[in-house]
């Protein structure tokens, strides 16, 4: 059951990471920014990492193997 859980978590992480990696591979140059807009550049990676952590945590909580009653 543990290998199934690991495989499922890996597949979920790959599905979340694929669009982020494809977006990062583009050869687009950024427009010059000023002020507070310059601070928003790295938020996409943080959001992606939080989404991956939430998916993995949800899978682990759902796939708990302990019985609820003795």
C-alpha cells in the first residue's frame, strides 16, 4: 500500500509541476517594472509549491491505513 501511495503522490506532483516547468522554459523577456510590481515576480513558484504540498497532504490524509475502531 505504501508504494501505491508514493506512486500516487508522485503522479500528482508531476501533474502540478508540468505546467509550471513548461511556463518557465519559455524564452520571453520581462518588461521593465517599477515600484511594488517588482515584488510580485516569484509568487508563482510559491503558489505552485503550496499546491503540491496541499495535494500530497490530502493524499496522505485520505490514504490513512489505521482503523478508526479497535
